C-alpha cells in the first residue's frame, strides 16, 4: 500500500524533504506504528520522531489519533504540535 507522506516544520527539516511516497510493511497498521517505523529508517527520521507522543497527524483533511488505522489512506501529514502566540 503506497502512501504519500507530507512532512511539516521541524519534521521536514530533520528529514530533509517535504514529502515522499512509502509502502509500509503489513504490520504497520496505525499512525503510531507508522511513526515508529519511520523513526527506525535512519538518523534524520530518528531525530524527527524522537518525541513520538508529540507528533500530530492528519489523514486526508482530518486529524488522526495515534491509534487511528491507516488502511486505505492515500495521504498522511505529519507535523509537530502547533504553538501560537
């Protein structure tokens, strides 16, 4: 299953790209599992997802919790928490 991942802010900077298409292994079935899998892909990914519980996600245009299934997702955005001021 190919998924277009979009990276924003600090995550984009650590990975060095704003988007990529990935095909996670079959056991990656939730947002949390996707983030864990991504974090294991190399140094930039490990840095980007070091604080996994703070990563936010959206599937399409809807926010997703860590336990949200990714089956059928075509696009997932990953970003750090938004701060305001």
